[in-house]
C-alpha cells in the first residue's frame, strides 16, 4: 500500500510517496512507469497539490442503499452520473468560495474517489481492477437550490461546477480493497457522515466497467462514487473534513 502525492518544491512540480511525513520522490509518469529519484522531501517543507490532473471528474448520484431508502429511491439500472468542469477542481486546504450572487444552501458530499490508472474503454468487470490506480477522498460540493431551479431541466453541471466545488486529495492510496472502507465527514469537528463503501449499489469495479462502455476513461480521471446520508449545508467560515481510513483526510474551509 502506498500514498501518492503531487507537490511543489524548489520551484518544480514533483510527485512521490508519503510515509510518516517524508515524501520519497519518483520521476517519470505516476501512471505509466515511475522510478525513484533518490531524493526525499519533508512534507512540512513542500506545498501539496491535487494528487492528479483529471481530464474529467465524474460524480455518481443515488448509489447508496441507505440513502435510497430514506429518499424513497430505487436502484438504477445503470450508474447515474454527471460531470464536474475542470475549473471546479481543488486541492486539500484550498478555500471553497461561495458563488457570487448566490445566497442559497451549499452542501458538502463526502465520497470515495476512484483514480483511473490507464486508459479504458468497454472493459469487462474482471478487467476493472487493473485499470484503477488507487483511491482518494472527494468533497462533491453542490449549490443545492440551483439543481431544480428550472422544472424542465435539472442543473447538475451548474450546481456542481462552480470554482473549487470539486475537491479531491490530498493523496491517492494504492493497494486497498475498497469494499472495506468507510467515508466519514466532520463539519466544524462534529461528525455528519459515517457510512460504509460496501453499501453501494454499484461497486467501484462495476462503476469503472459500466462507465467505460459510455466513454473512454483516461489515466488520472477521477470518479466520485456518490454519497450516503448526512449531507447538510455549510455556513461561511465552516470547515469540512472528509476522511477515509487508509486513504487520507481532506480539509477545506467554505465561504
């Protein structure tokens, strides 16, 4: 198991593995062959970046049984998903700003994120694990009151693609069994979400296989697996922490 991070040090963007506050640098391509550089950096001396640069961030909706029961939803026949625009991508520690001119509810959604490791298109379920590089924490931020502003069209893209509304990181964990993980979210130190990944309708492997038949997934793409119960609004100045044991802890302030 490893924790992969991207960071800036000495004026350059670098990547490596993080263990006990020390980053061991690698060179090459994180997803397509990397080699040890022989250098180490103290975490405290560098600036962490988003752990990858996706061509797209895909987010699932209605993928958890407990939430479906609460909201009287049924299991979909196929994963239901939307895209978050690249301008929404944000890293651990970055501010999540309130959209200009919008005073409505903005909610956090703590989720497990799948990071694709190599291009995949139309793959079978049993091929999915070899196309997944690892997993990260995601906060799929949503301006909820914009979703159904127009009764004829659900504004998924608008509500979820404001600047810094697609937060993920701080690392990518490899060598994990996703079925054993739990997603936990604290708002100002108070637990709001704590749910098992195993409660998904579509497992991470199923998600990758199914979506790969709809579109080509590229190395570095992130798929947020959806969220369960406990989502709530954030007030200006609130701090939200998405944590997944073995994966990492993602902390951001809103407003």
